[in-house]
C-alpha cells in the first residue's frame, strides 16, 4: 500500500524553538497561517481521519536516517532470530547469539523507543477519534479504530515477547504526558491488554483490506496475532493455559477457514517482487515495490532498502554480514526439501571439501549465464564447486570456506536469499534493492494451530499432523509439479526483463536474461516422508527431550521461517528453545582451523532467564518507576 505521507508533529516543538532562540528581530518566526495546522484538523472528516491514521502506520515501517541508526533491521533480526543461533554475526552484533546482550545495547534502546513512539501515536489517534466520533461515518470510524488497535498491539507484541513485562500506556497516554509508568504488574495483565485490542479489532475489521489498499491491517491479521497472543499468555500463565489454547485455536481456525488465504504453490517465489501481497501473506511490509532505485541518501524508505540488502549479502561480495545462517540450519533440511536452495546460498566450497554429500546444491548457473563472455572467469569455479552461486542476483560467491574471516572472527558462509534476491550489494549511490518482510504468513497460523491442537488433544492429534504434512508437501515441490510452466510464465519475466533492464541501465554489470526462473520449478511429484515418522527418528538421533510433536513443529519452523523475525518468539512460547540450543548447538570451541570447521562455536551455558532481554538503561534512567528484569539485576 502506498500511504500518503503526513507530518506527525507536536506544537511543543515550536515552543522549544522559540524559547531556545534569542534575536532582536523575531519576525523570522512569522509564518503564513496556511502552513500551521491545528492538531484537531486531522479529525474533522473521514478523509482527514484516514490521513491521520497514516502516522500510526508510519511507525511500523523500517526506516533509516542519515545517521544510519540501524533501526531498519537490526533490533528485529537480533531479537527475533540471533538468539536461536540459526542466524549469526561477528563484531558487536555477535552478542545477540551468545546471550551477551546488555541493557546498554543500542539496538534494544532503538527498538524500545521505536515501539513506544508508535504506541504513543496510536494512543493519541484513538483518543482523538473517540472525542470526535460525530465527524465520521460509522464505516470509516470502525475501520480506523480497528487498524489503530492492531498497530498498537503490533508494537506491544514486540515489546512483550522481547522484554517480558513492560509499561502499558493506555489510550491518551504518551511518554510526554505520562513520563513515569511502572511495568505491568503481571503477565496476565499485560497479555489481557494486548488480547483486548486484538479482539476488538477483529470485530471491527473486514477480511479484505479497506478500499483494497494492501498494507492495511485486516481481520485476518488481528486474528492471527490474537491466536499468537493467547498462546503467549498460556506460556506465561500456565494456570490458565488450557483456556488460552482453546481461545487461540478458535481464532486461528477462523483464519484457516475464511477462504482469504492459501499457500503459494512455490515456497521460493514468496520473496519475488511479482509475488507481493500474495494469497499466503497475512501481513507483510514492502520496501520499494520494485519500480525505483534505492540509495544511501538517508531517505526513510530507500535507506531501509539499501541497508536491508547490505545486512543480508555475503561479505565477500560487499555485504556487511549482519545475517549469516548456520551450517547446522543448512544441515537440518532433508534431501529433497526445496526450501533450502530456495532460500539459502553458501560459499563456493569445492566438492572435495564438502563434509556431507547431501550439502551439494541443486542450483546451477544457467547455460546462458555461463555462455556470457563476462562470466568466463567463473567456469573453473563452477566446475569445481557445487555451491556458491546466487541465481537470483547472478553472482558467484567469492569465498570457498565454511566460515568467513572478518579479521579474526568467523561467521558461517551461508546467506539468506529471502532479502539478497532482488539486488546486488555495492557502495555506489544507487542500488536495486526492493525487499519483502513478512510479519504473518499462512504457515505461521498453520503451525500455531497445530501447536494448540497438540496441547489440547495430545501428540496423536490428526489435525495437528495434517498442518505439518501440508507444509512439507509444498516444501518438497509437490505444488509446483504440474504448474511449472504457469509459474515460470508468472515469475521469470521479472528477472529476465526488469532486473536485466535495470542493471544494464545502471551500469553495474550485466544481468543475463535466461529462458527460465532462477531456481527451476519441480516438474514431478515425489513421496514426502511422513512428519511424525521422520521426527520420531530425529528425536532419537539428536536426543531431544521434548515430545515428538514439539520437535516436529519447531524444526519445521526453522526451515520455514529462517531469517524471519518470528522464529525466536515462536520457539520461546513453545518451550523448545533450551532443547534446541542444547541439541542443535552442542558446546563447541573454536577449531584450530576455524575457516574449515562448519560447526558453530558455543561456549556459553544457555540461561532461560536471559531470554527476557534487559530493559534499556536509558529507560530506567528516564522512568524511575520501571524496574529491571531479574537476570540483569
């Protein structure tokens, strides 16, 4: 959705400017009245109300200012993925995969401030909406209230799943008029507040986005988060867990049965520009809709685009390396699971060095690419290595070891193509870097629903296993089979026309048009191993202590949601995180030849208490009523 930009400001800013300025001639402060808007002018009719709502939505979008504050990406990937160790980093970023985060970490402060800024906007908006209801049609008032409540719940959700109990600002409260507020006294109080917002929103909103503006919150989004919230309450408040799982099951079932959503036939295409706002998407954020260049100019949208790809690309190819994915994750995929090569790319490790033959990539450079004169230098590498080629951006990874050396620190040479897909990373002023960030997809709801079923009806629940097997059927390519031609016709032209045209026009190297999709679609159906059977064997092999259903759910989440920011919260609410770290990442010291060692280094003892991250020091200083989490006192 392309929202109109509005200025969200406070008249106090003008007062501050006046008080801080001394000048004999103050006429320079005189401005024409048409450039000053009364704050109530946004609440006098339907049109202005919807424009004011944009201020709430603006707080949800990643952005980047000219100082590169990193809040486009880092707070969410650091808290939503790095603690699982499935995503890793070096430098100051590595603290988030070793439980070494502290209350002084700027990413925690930035995420906290950003969330409460959004909550304050929603609180102002809801208070003004209630005070001026007579000015609006009932349809617009209902829609605006429902959407603002979901946005507020969205921000509280990140705070609650990251920090545990947090201060709950009510409608009309902001940190300007309520600078001091204690944290919620109990998890029940906090989650009930969030649940109430989402329940009201689900009653107010329709299944389809208002006026077909994709990007707006919908009934489906409210219910998906509502089910998630009830599950979190069950995790935090075990005395009422059964009732919470029952409510969650109802909310999630409503989403599954509504007829608005369906799985993409190909998992791989979810991050293609052609697939924006597809039927699988319940809520996503789109950075650049694929029709313009990005840049380092500090612009909110284009800066976020640039940093998103920069953080995701391989350092050997010019990226920063904020997201490296582990070889343990790469190893977790069964032979034939197309999600691996559809979302991960590795360094160009020679076949003779592969630890496991099943790690051999199924993606090869297409013949047209190989025949291009500019790629002649890569022929020897292609012949020696089964890995190392990112087919979406047509780049060969300039590295051939398991770990990438960033000056004495080593991160896995595995990278996500969910974000490093529609643009190459470089330091020029312009980049081609559209990106999609999913907050809720249909598989989130399917696996949450399965988890509710298992908690309520036991490990043998047929409906729970059916949800897992349905996702696995898609993962092994059986929805592509029989549809390969139509999928190619839909998704290949973007790469072979738009990408090729933009790179040719920009002078950043050729993008060679080919005859098919970068990762050719499956053409024949296969037999997919039954989930319960497979994970029963894996549980015994790895030594997991969790029930088989919990192992199955969370191992599928790892493969389905790699580098997506729901992974850590989902593992936590499921109660699987400690088991996951213990058995997927057994303690392992750095090898004498770290570049050749695929295993992740883990020398710390996992502490469940630290999974409630520390309240930022800046908040404790400014808000003396707020106290610190127990693990950091």
